[in-house]
């Protein structure tokens, strides 16, 4: 099999490298696993122990609580990220350092909706969404040499999977500068689209100006595309905003007000930048499309990218037709979510993983992996497309199911990835 310009349309490049080099918690499930953790210099951010990939659904006799981590790490701060990237597990020392052990502190009050409490009125140690991201941004920065190692390792992960074109959804200006160094030394050999995350505390105008500045230095390998923000959460954490409650009674969260969303879209489009929005729940998607249409109705044109869109109602898809919209889906998420998807979504299940509905509506879409949330793999997505059709997800009616993995723009070089028995045989740069 040969795939030209093989594209992963949604990745977290630096974190992909960090996950492979650092502390992986993907197989962590039993108390004895604490003794078997393989720690190295990449497992730390300053003196913080950083890990990625735990999933409480796999736990056997492990209490997801700060005191469990305290037993093994009483003095060193611990920050372990959940497999979906939307929650974290901290010990008491870490929580004290960021002010989340004091329910009367101003910082705790600012994030209290994202800090689950135990029967003692104190945080359990699990942080969600905004609280999780707040602590993540406060971690000690990686040293420049370490960041470069993460970048090189991330690139190697995607090369091994045959990808030649990437769309990075959590880039930074430091990372872009390192990528430029690699390009100048002819070590890059990868086309990368960079998108820069906007958080509530940031100066939007300043971020937009800097991205515009970086965009003026685009090359054939490196492109600065625009601004990305997280609008809702995840299905696994029950923080994705649905139009009906989860069985637990939760209904999800939103990270930005309507006015903030209008401002992000307006400023980005005025500057000629793309806007990318993390939206998983159907209600979150509907609201974003409505707000984008409001901005567009004022005569402002721009491109909006909808990331994940795991649940989309038909009326939302119809509303997209008046926009310059591109959807980015990860079929491989179905492989991870299928065990509980119907239970969480109920009657909304028929609207999940809507690639065929988008095809019928002629809304452009691309496929990605969300690495390191899921492995970087063309074949995981192809497997998900095949198996999901047996579980009520409408089959994608494309003659070539690899076509959503082809880089959709003309501003790059041509490549061919040759596969043999699902392994990369060779990559040709034309």
C-alpha cells in the first residue's frame, strides 16, 4: 500500500516525545506497579515527578486519591496526567505548592468547580480541566536540551509510523524555534503545522500578534496556522458538554463564555489566522458553530477547525455549510471508548463519530491520532473504521479510506509512504 503525503491532522508533538522518553503509566494498574516504575531524568520537571497515561478503569486495588501517592512520595511533588490528557492525579505536596489544599484560598475558589472533594472536605488529589491545566502551566519548564530531546523523539515516533505531515495542536514558540534549527541543519524532514494554545489568563491580542509574526517566517517545512483553545472537556472524564446529562447526572463544562469565543474568532480572523476549537460534546459543537456563524454574519471571513467532534447532531452539521469549516476526527478514539460509549451517550450514540454524516454533507474532514493520547498509527484508524461499523456507527462510504489521512493543502512537498504488512517499508520525498 502507498499513501501520498501521509498526514496526522491532530497531534501533540512535544508530549509524544516526552511520553516515550519519560514515565509512561499506560500499564499502571496494581499497587505493586509503584515498585516497577522506570524512572529516568526525563521523568522529572524540576523536582516534580511527571508521568502520563493512567486510567482508573484499569486500576485493581488502587485508590485514586492523593494519600495513595503520599505513601510512596511523601515529600516530592507528583503530577500524573490521565490517559485522555484532561485530568491529573497529584499528591499532597504538589497540591500544597499550588494552593489547592486550602479550600479558603483565592486560588482554590477560582478553580473549585474542577477540584473534586472527598468526605473530609479536602481535594481528593484529582484535578480536572481548568484546574489541571493551571497546574500544568505552573510546572517547572524543561531545560532547552531536554525540550530538544522531546522534539526529536516525537519526530521519530511519527517517522516510524510513516507520517510526513503533522498538525501540532499544542505548539510553542520555543518548540517552533527548535524546529527551525532542525530545518536549517537538514534534520527535520517533516512538514509541521503549528497551532498555539490560548488560555483564559493570556493576553489574546499579544498572542495573535506573535503568531502573525511567526507566520511571516513560514517555510516549506514549517507553517504557523493559528490559535487553538479548549472549549469543553472529554467523554471519559464526563466533562464534554452534551445536550443531555450523563447517567451520573453530570452535563459537562465549558471553558469560555460566548463573548470570549466571539473575541477569539474575531481577532484571529482579522489577523488572517485559523481558529481551532477542542469540542467533543454535541452541545459544545452546536454552540461553537452558532457563535462562528454570528461572527461570519458580520462580514468577517476565516477558517475554523473543529477538533474531535465525537458527537455531532444533524442540525449542527447543516449549520456548518455556511462556514469555512474543517473537522478533525480520530477514529482510534472509538477503540478506546467503545467499552462505555453507549452507556455514557445513551440516545446520543447515533450521532457519535460522524465521519459518514460529514461526508454526506460535503464538510471536509481529516483523520489523526491525538498522539500521545492514542498511538500514532494509520492502521489503528483503519481498524476502528472497520470495527465501529459493526457497532452501529455508520460506515464511511469512501473508495479509499486512507484519503482523510492525505495532507489537504498544496503548500508542501510531495511524499510517498510505502507499507508492507502494515509496516513502513520506505518513505520517498519527491
